[in-house]
C-alpha cells in the first residue's frame, strides 16, 4: 500500500511544483489572494468624496472677529458691522463674511437700522469661499452670486464682499483651481442689468462660459485662484478695525477738547467786550447827564 501512494504523491508534486531548480514552492501562498493588490485596485476605483456642503461648514464656523464698515454715497454714510468666521476640517477650509447695518448718518443726524437690514443673513449681504483639499479647488458662494438687500444695493457692498473672500483664499491657496459657478438672470432683465452682472464678475478676473446665445446664463470660472484680482472701491468703502476706531475716537476727543477751549476763550472775550461796552454805556450816560445839567444851569443863569 505504501509503495502505491508514493508515485501519486510524486506525480502531484511534479504537476504543481514550478520547473525552477532550487526554488521551493509554497502551496499556502498559492491558495491565498493578494490582499494588498486588491486593496490598491479598490482604492483606485473608489470615487473621491463629494465636497462638504456649505450648510455643514457654516454650522462649524467659529467667529474670527468683527469690524466696522462705512459705505459712503451721495453725502450719506452707512455704518455697519462686518462679521468674519471660519471652519476647518480634514477636507475643507471655509471662510465667510456677513454684513449687517447699524445706522445711516446724514450730516449730524443718525438713524439706526432695524428689521432685516440690522440682522446677519446667510444669503443676502454675505459671501463665502470653500477650499476643498481633495480636489484642490475653491468654490465661491452663495450660489447664484453675491446678493445685497435693496438698502445696500448701490453702495458697492457686493463687490467688497466678493473681493474680500478672493483676497483671503489667494493668500492661503493660490494654486487651487476655481470651481465653476452658475449665474443666471431673470427672463425679463434688460441689457443694462446683463452688462452690470457680467462686469461684476469680470472685474475680479473671472472668465465666462455662456450657456445661451443671449448671454444671460453662464458659468464663471478661472484656472487658478492666484489669477483672480480681489478689487473694490476703496474711495467709498472704508473698514475700521478696533484699533482704528479707538484712534478715531481719540482724535475726535482731542478735536472736541480743542473746540471747547476755543469756545471758552471766545466766551471769555465776549464777556470782556460786554463788560467794556457796559462800562462805556455807563460813562456815556454819566456824561450825557452832566451835559444836560450844565445846559440847564446855563439856561437858568441866562434867565
């Protein structure tokens, strides 16, 4: 029996053993799959994760601080609060600006804002940018473009907000690509509105891919973040930090003290002049009385 099984064993070995002299063949390795190769293939086939939503990142955003923003227009100054916030995850870096009105000043009259204009919003009077590290791209929002409420529509606030998020992302992720954003106009818009919309994005260096022959719907994009501009009307929009506000208040206080000193000096001079005038009046009255008395005496003597 033993002699009959030996040839069978040798036959199996001859069929499964590679024909390489001096090489020992491991049947256990032959029966196990290559797990590293399988995992690598699976990783190559797995799609990259989708970008994190703006709503999710906004819920994680931490405040970075607030400054005072002044919009000047036709002799009217609008003061408001500019709020900065940021959220950072393993996949994203999110930065947002929000503006709310504080008061409008006409001359020496201040009228505080109330209602929606005095509140922060996620769509109106706001701008954000999301840097996605997996795709190395930056997305600007809100979707459809930066929108301002009617009160702040013609003060350049929308341009300022978009320019500020561009400046921020250029300073941190200059080599990221710009994800295309969709801008649309209502069917009843006129030619001026279309040109203003296009100029708003072109002013910052964006390019367009038109979706229709009338150029009302378009994708705005740029190959690199560092090719965007980030410009605004610095003549009519001024941002004050906390230190700048303190300096302004100190200068105003100093100017007020100087005016008060000048006013006190003028009041003292006025009082001195009034006293001198009163003295002159008293002297004149006395002299008038003396003259009248002399005339009366003269008349009595003549009679």
